[in-house]
C-alpha cells in the first residue's frame, strides 16, 4: 500500500516537474527572440500552400470566409479558390497587373480582369490581393513591434499554448496605446512551435471590436510551386 502511494507520488512529481520546465522554456523565449525567429523563418520561405480562414470587419459588419485554398509564391503571386468555385489569380507584373476572377456572372462562366484596388475586388475584403498572404501578416507584426520598441511602448506577453491552424502553437498578446498610429489596440498571434511562423492572428480595435482574424491551416512551406500554379491557362483552373 505504501509502496503504491510512493510510486504514484513520484509520478505526480515527475509530471509536475516536466510541465513546469515546458512552461519555463516557453516563458524564457523573449518577445525579441520570437519576432527574430519569425522574421528569419519567413525569409527562407519561397512559396507555400494552405487553407485560409478569415473574418473581417467591413463597414461595421463581420464577413466570414472559410476553407479558401491558397497558393503563394514570392515575390507576389497569389491563387485562391473558394468553396463555391470562385477563383482569383494575381501575378505582379502579369495580366496587365489586373486581378483575374473566375466564377461570377452567367452561371459562373465569366472570367473578369479587374483593378485589384477597385470596388469589385474590395467589396467583401478588408485587404487587397497584394496583402492577402502570410508575408503581409509577418510585415504587420514586424512594423508594429519595431515601432513600439523604438518608442518604449512595447507591451507584449506570452499567454500559453493553444491549438491553431491544426497545430500546437504558442500564443502571444501585444497591447498598443491609442492614437499612436498602431494597426490595432490588441493583437493576438499564434506562433507555430516548429517553425516560429504565425498561423493565426486576431486584431481588435480601440473599442475591443474585432477588426480581423486570419488562420492558416494545413500550411505547407516550400512545396515547389511553379509558373503553372499561377497561370490562368492551367487546365486545373476554370479561367477562360
């Protein structure tokens, strides 16, 4: 009886010690180190594919879009396909720098070539296609971090572990002062424990209202995307 009790007690101590060290390891990584690792990781990303989920505040309404297939290649080639069959393609410097859109009008048979900053392109989007990728999220985090650090206004902390994008992540929160030109009041970022990249970002405004929420699930890096993946004549796509 006593031997069994001691065995259970030792196991509990071992588990507690393991959990404490795991927490200490996460806490020990400073915000500076987290941001540096993120920047370094993204610098060696040439392309990726993922499933994008997003919520955006547009004219005081929350627009949610889920299960969007996305392909991206540097410097700026983006392909996206929605569950209803709508596809968009943008390749900087190609197709007269216009956004190619398929799946709208006349039973979804039309392919339109439109201004990526125009009304049609922005009707249900908070960002242009040029910003609809993981690199923009990285740039946003870096810009706000560097500005806050330079002004001695950086208020960031580790919030624990959280599942996001289908993987275990480390959650960080940054709180910024109002009326100082920051992107939002509170930014929550879920960093992939393996590669240090953000797989979810939540931005709240000065009234604690949700501004935008993006999640990159099933993220595959450097998969070798080619010109064919960003060609409107690709037979796998519906552009005509």
